[in-house]
C-alpha cells in the first residue's frame, strides 16, 4: 500500500500505536548542534526572524547544550524540500508553514491556516485546549516528526494586483501566487495558481510571470518591495486569517534529547509564536500608512467576490472530507472556532467597536 492510500485509511487514533515501536530515548551527553532548514529566504521580514528567534531561544535556554544552526531556503535544501530533508534525517528540524506540505497530507493545512478558518487567537485556543497539539503530534508520528507551532503572521492581506478586482470573473486566467488550500480556491475561480517560495516572488511579479501575489501583510510586503511593481493592494483576504508557522524536529532526534531539552523546545516554540505574532501586528499599521503615502491604492473586495471565495472554499474543504484525518481535524477546528468566536465577538468585539466610537 502506498503512503497516500495508507493515509486515506488511517484515523488519527491509529497513529498512536507507532509510538510504541520507537526505541527508548538515548539521552544526549555533551553539546550537540542541530541543523534547522527553513522555507524562508534569509532576511525575509518576520518569517525568517521567527525561525532565527526560536533557534536562538533553544540555544540560549539550553546554555549551548543544543546549538541550532539555521539554514535558510537554498542554503542546504530548497524551500519546499525541508519536510523531506527532516523526515529523511538530512536535517534535524525545519521551520516553515505546514500548508506547504499538503502534498504529504492535506490535513497539514490546518497547522498553518485554511480559507475562512481561525484567527491567530482562535488557533491557539484550539491548539492548546481543543486537541490541536495532539492532532499535530499524531499526524507527525506518521512521518517521523515532532511538531509545535512556532510563529504566527496574524491575518494576511488579500494581496497585490495589476488591476482592480471588481467581480469573481476577474480571477479567470489571472496568474496568481497563493499556496495552500487558498490557492485551490482561486483555482476554482479560474485563476492560474502558482506556489512560489517567498524569496522568488518579487522577481516573478516584476517579470510578469505573475499578475498578482499575496505574501503576508503590510510590513513584510513593504520589505519585499511589491509596491515598486504595482500600487493596487487589498489588505483583507479570505485565505489566511491567522497563519501559524511550525517547528518540526525529526522524531528520532527529538526522542534522543533529555526531557528538559524536549521541554525547552516546546516552550521556545510557544514563546516564538507569541513573539512573532507581536512583531507582525506591531509593524503592520505603520507600514500600511507608509504604503498609502507612497501612492498605494488600498481596496476592499466587494461582497460578490467574498461570496465567491466562500462558496469555493467550502467546495475545496468538502473535497477532502473522505480522508478520515482531515475530516476529524476539520470538525475539531470548527467546533473550537465556533466556541471561541461566540465569546470573543460578545466581549472583545463589542469593546473594540465601542472604544473606536467613544475615542473617535
């Protein structure tokens, strides 16, 4: 049976048995260097920062017993090759966006984001109190990985376009960069979707290989220089309402570490998630103002376009429901999202509305 067939017939609970076959940990003695590969080009604002931050935290918190050596995309393996590099043992860990690996299993999308999915806070609620961490771990067991969330961009922008989007038909034939299941949604609307590593997007947009692209948000997009190519920008998008980043360690490597070192990796990942989210959100507002001052046109998708996004998103997500793992995780995230959203909207949502009204 090939791996795809195995995954389609395996429920989450069944993967737990694999853990019993692992050898007992051989606790590390002395100092070790762990090689981290990433999906990020060196210097990419925010995302490479998150990888370096978690690496530095692990090194510091272990007093150098573990030194994490960061290899940016292309320095050891390509951006989209990091998953296989870690599962094969070529590298010890990766930092990246797990939705790049939906080809290994579509459920990996949930550990970054899915269209019309969870915000950053809702993701954390699910991950720590709705079974998300356990699901991440059980999915990782299939591939020999031990994974944790380790970064978040917050809500991502709808992207940069060479022409305004006034109707769903404007996506027909549009050459657009968007990874994950969001890209599949645009494909449903007729777009020619391309998944290009972040470090290569500027050149593709500049050369005309792309008609448009999403990347992250105002701060990272400004750093990437997309405003030099086009002035049409949509700050709100459907595809990544709270995009999480992941730190995944080869499971045999992880099991060879001491319990305290394992705990440090887990703790460093959580701290890096919050640090990363704060970095993005603290920089986006000022960056958006600078973009506007530089002549960037700030647009919103009209309601018929949002409606088309919604219909296509449901079609894409429903298309994976014959996979037991995907179905179980989707049900889990939806239940957690509904519970979180109900309270957040009635408390923080109302407060923000009244604060903005009162303070003007």
